[in-house]
C-alpha cells in the first residue's frame, strides 16, 4: 500500500492531539478519524485526566465519533495500538489504520491481522521522538506502565 503525503498530514493532526494530552498531564498518544480524507473525530489519551482506564487515544477518538458506521473510515494514531484498541478497531471494521510508530511500543498488530484490518506503519520520527522524550521522565514512565497494564 502506498504511503501518500496526506497520511503524514493527518498524522500531524494526531500528533497535535497527543500534544494536548501532554499539556493536560496525560500520555502522548493522539488519534484522528477520517472519512473521505476529512477529519470527522479527534481524540487523545485521557486515562489520567478522566481517571478512566479505557480512554486510550484510539478509544477516545472512537467515543468522540459517536454512534456511526466505521466501515469507510481511516484512523491515524501516533502509536501502535494496544490489544484493547486494536480489538476495537477490528470490532468496528475500520477500513484502514495508519500508525505513527511501533518502535517504542510494538502494539498488537497481530489482532489487526486477525480482524483483516489493513494498516500502514509510517515509522514517523515525530511520533517516535515524542514518545521517547516523554518516557525519558521517570514519573512519565510510571504512567506509561499503568497505561499498558503493567
């Protein structure tokens, strides 16, 4: 599958969401949902801010999209999805998931494959550097371990 420039443009929007989360004391994971190359929903990790364990970036984005059909949507997420988020993407049968990076966290791409969800991993330096920088702070690393269930 070709990696078009617009994938990087939408990833920049997901990164903006992640930056909002950082500014709120949360984790640097953001997502946007598109249909017909237009953003229809945004979200970022709100687990800490809302004290809600399921509000990862992808889950917040899906929640913000509301009760819609997801079959013709594309989600952009800054980080490879965990098993919960990959399962939700599969459950709602998104047409494509574009991942910012899986260097700092490999995620659960096997679940996407089980659901036959195509994905593109951009290996995006902006996403990699954002997560590495954030996790270099010891207190943030503790938050991260809680986010992934450790």
